[in-house]
C-alpha cells in the first residue's frame, strides 16, 4: 500500500509545475515520496537513517529537498510536517551536543596517555562508551528529546561517571587530581595496567560530587541542578539499565545492544554515526542555512544583530546564568515592601497570594514531570521557584508604577491585588520567562521562536489561563523588569503575537464577550476599535490596573473633594458613577484591537511586497477588506488564524480586480515569512470539527460571508479606504546594532549586547569578535588609557574630515562630539578627588560609580518618601 500510493504521489509531482528538480533527482524524489506516504499511513517499516543511506542524502539536504517538493498544499500533510519538525529538533540537539561532547573530551583526556594504560582504554573506546551511554540515558529517562539544557545536564552526569572510572594517567588537570583524591580517600587502588577498579564501592561513586562541581564550573552550569539530575535520574538509570563497570569501563556491547533496541523502536536517527562523522549526519551549511533562514526583519526600525553566534550550549548556559544572577537577590516570599502594600489594601491579599503560589507549585511540578519524565519533578520544582522569585520581583515593580498614578483609588488598588486572574497571569508570565530561558532550542535560527514540547502556550494549560488574560500582563511585565534580556523580550513579544493571531480567538475566549458587550453599549454602530483611530500613534502607558480592571475606572480629577490615592484609609469608598453616565469603554479590548491591526498590516505589507509590488494600488484595497473583516465580521476569526483572513483578503481583491494571483503562489510566498506554520493554510476550520485547505475555506466560508462587500471593489463606488495604521517603533525593541561613526573611520558605537561569561563569580563581557582591533567595554579593566586616547584621535580626524566636506559644499552633518573619557586635573561633579596614582580609566570608573550611587540613593529616598506617606 505504501509503494502504490508513493508511486501515485511521485507521478503527481513529476506532472506538477516546476517539476524540473524532481526530474533531476528521481531517486531522491522517490525516497521523499516513500517517507511522506509511510508516515501518513502509519506504515513506517524503516528507520529515518536507513532511508537517508538508501538515497545518499544528509539530514539537512533531505529536509530542504522535502520543502522544495512540497509545492502544493496537499502534497505534504500536517502529520508529516509534525514528524519532520520533531526529527529536525532532535537532530539539532544531538548535533550541538556531540560537538560540545567532542570538545569537552579533548579538555578532559590526554591525546597520548602513558604506556601504563592498556590498549582497551584508548580514547576512541572512551568516546564510544561515553556517547552511547549518553544516548541510551537520554532515550530512557527523557520524554522531551528536544530539551537542550536538560540533555546537556544529563551529558555532564555521564562525563562525571566515566571520569571517576578512568585511570588518572589518562586525564588532564584538574580531573586527574580530583580522581586521585577520591581514590586515596576511598578504597586502596593499585595503578597496574588493566586493573579492575570496581573495588571502589558504588556508594563512593554515587555520592562524590567533586567532578560534577568542576564540570559545572567549566561550563557555567548550575551545580545544584546537575546534582539533582545526577541523583534523581542518572543513578536510577544506571541501576535499571544494569550497566556494570568492567576493566575500568562499562561493557560497550551491553550498551550497544540496548541502544540498538531503542533506535529500532523509535525508527529515527542513528546517533551513533556521529562517532564516525558519517556524512548523513553532517551539517550541510548551504542546505541548513536555507532551511533555518531567519527572515529579514519586517520592521525597518528594528536593526539586525551582526554579532557572531555562540554555540547553542554556551548561549543557553549564559542565558540561564544571567537569569539566576538577577534572581539571586530576589526572595521566595513577598518582600517587606510588598507586605506593606498588602496591608494597605481594603482586603489584605497576602494569604490568597501565598496559597495560590503553593497550589500552583504542586500543579506545575506534576505537569512538568508528565512532559519531561517522572524522574524530573524536582527539576520542575526548581524552575517554578525561580519563577516565583521573578513573580514577586515584578509585582513590586509593577505596583510602584501603578502607585505613580494619582487617580488610582485604594479600592481599585485593593481590587487589583485581590484579582485572581491578574495574579495567575503574572505568575504564569514569570514562569514562562524561566521556562523559555531554559528551553532554548539548539537550532541556529532565532532560538526564542523555536517550538518545543513545553513552549508557549504550554504554560496556559498548566495554569488553566485564557490567552487573552495572559496577553494583558505582557507589556506591563516587560516595562516592570528592566533586567530582561533581549532574547526574553523578543520571546514575550512572540507570545503576544501568537495570542493576537490565533490563541485569543479560540472558542471560550473572553475576547468575544468583550466584543459583544462593546457592541451592545450603543447598539450595533459601536465598534471594538474604530478604523479612524488606526493612524493615531499607539500609546504604551497602560498599567496592569487599566487592563485587568477595565472597563471600571477611577473618578476624574474634576470630582469634588480631594483626589483619592493609594494612601487612602481602608474605609474610604470609591466614588459612585451616576446611573446616567455611559459605561467606560474596555481599555483591554481597545488596546488589543489596535495591536491586532498593527500586526495584521505588517504581515500584509510583507506578503504584498513579495507578491504584488507591481500593483501598489491594490494594497489599500486589500487592507480595507482585511480590516473590515476583523472589525465587522470578527466571528470569522473564531478558532482560525489572522493570516488565513489575510490571504483570503488578498486573493479576493485580486480576483475582483482581474489580477492573476493563485492561492498556490500566495501559499508559496507565505511559507517564506517569519514565524509561519504550514498548518495555517493546510488545516483551516470549515465548520464544526471539519477542516480543509485554505482554498476550500475561501470558497465555502469567506467568500460566502463577504461576497457583497468584495464585489463593491469592482464597482464605480468602492468602499471608503481604511487608513494605514501608524507603525511605531516596537516598545519592546532597543537598538542593538553598532552605529558607525561617519567620515569613513572604522569606529562603531554599540551597547553591550554580548552574553556574559561567568567565571570566578565576576561578570565580564565575552569577546565580541576576533577581528576587533580596539574593543572597549565599560566595566572591565583593560590597562592604560591609550585605547581611549587613540579613539579620541580617530574621532578628531572624523571631525576634521566632516568639516572639510562641509567647506567643499557637501551637506554638512551635525559635528560629532569628542568622546571625553577623562579630564585631567579636574575634580568631579560630586566633589570627590582622585588620587594621582589612579589611572584615568580608574578615575572614570570612580566617577561613574559615584554617579550611580547618588542615583540609587535618590531612588531609595523617593521610595522612603512614598512609604512614609502611605504610613501616614
């Protein structure tokens, strides 16, 4: 049955447009067809590696070729897409870990150990034992095979186990000394060649953590987490697998047999071939770069990060260490400031907050173990506790910003702090930041958007939270936590986009109730957000109280009596809104629609440039139909995706304007956009529990609903065009690319954006590029002030060139100010004097430190003033 259907698929591909590639690669095309059909029919009788070997293709080349073959919407099913995605993520993790493993072993073992070591303990055998044991452990204890961080922590446990079994003569320092010390402190040991080292008890091997400490320090990995993995997952694996050390190392045949059974059961990638550098598992730079292409930024204001990439493991470890350092100073319980806020509420929320946090601890721990494996429950609990710390930290910062609004009443302040949805959303957002930090994918593309089994929206299911409610907290969360990394800000923005494009439009979402209430306020003429506001700049000054307590509003300033504030006494009642007064419009709905319009237009504009740049007059028509549908026919969005409405709007206008644009072409261009999923056009809701392609959706649903409106665009009196949305710079982005100093000199001014390397407890920037001739980083001592002087000289030359170009009649840009890093012989503004033996850079650092201290004192004083006023 597989062979027959695969042949029909092959014939249809050969007959399709653009079949030239297929005709040149008949064998490869036949292999792809077998792969597609076998998965669809659940008749996979071969492993993925066997297929690759049969058609002589690498993993990356195969995936890229499959993408080229999938020219039609019905060639490759969403089931195949899902299988390919899982294989690709598993390959990415294995590829990253193997190369990390090879480099690490090179730092642990001597290339040519002394003659005392037996031939059986050659480096090749050691690598083979290590790697296959790790593959077996990963397959046995990990249900989430694309989790890079947990996989790497498990790899460190395997390294620890084998290092302890290795003769010290094979090892480099500091591992050699550590193994020798353990042996001396444990049982006696004879250093004869081939001596059986199993005389050391299993207890000694299991409980000694000196090697793990060294490995964690070398790789900037959290020691407590790895130790937890070692005792809760790795040791039980060793016992269950029956791995016994013999002649210094476990018997490789036993491990091989068990892994072979696992590989044949999974029918995927034979990762043992990494040891042979097999061509099927080697990264094809061209194919992978095309497959993992990070699309060009849609927003021209967002600059491209040109920093050289790190290895996936190093990037993941750095992100985690940054997060842990931020949260080290945070507490697991509400701070004194938060307690003070709680006490000032009309109803003290402290008990309910603590109870909620404890309740979700048990829920999260259970859900995490279900996703990763039962042995990983404690790891889940550790991550949740980090999320709780971030939750309290952000809550305090957020409340301070709310208190800054004079109009907030004690009643509303208390209502916010007693709002269950607000707290659940804030806690879920904090935990999502932690999960995303740990969940970096091994792919070389933008890691923040890479999907894993526990990626967003997994967190919504854990916390039983509606996507629209989660959306309300994102912007306030980002503004309240200035220490968030660029990657985490981008991740939260990606979550926001996911919600706006589909998750908030699912059945059961509170969004539909809000829209209904909005329309009932003044009858059917009222809109969720009128088109007239599209070209008004989007304001980003909304607080959590605005979104979670909307449409309830605090009294206006012109109300009689003194303006209420958060310092009001508990018995103060909120002003009563007269019955004749019109209810306030929902801030959360209004802001949501404004953001949806911005996202929708950006997506449309990008796709339009791909397909219809020669017909610029069509864009405002398509946008008007698109915007009209979102505003007036919003039920079409129920359980569907924003991009489905976008593609149908584009096709409908082109059809009525007699522009030849087929859905096949639209879909091909859509695949190239960032953050797209093939399921968006392959599986569209037609009617209840019935799905089909986007073409069927257009014919049976979209066109039937909007036929009259679409035909108006062909008449002499077309609908009034919707204004183009005002496209602001994203509030979540910040300039991250070096800006070049004019006049030709190779000087770039850049914010520090390289991840931190944590060594000896001191935070220092890693090198940004090996080609940097002069790299100056404020915060890291580098010697004399000669570099600064050289930069000043170069900038001075730039000024001279600018002046000469201005005198020559060229358009004169604004002259650059000289970078004055030090001023000789002058006292600083704060009155402090520098010692003569201090370098100019040390003097500048002292000045910066003094300024920062003054700012912190001022901030502290402001906080004390607020506290004092509240106590009054």
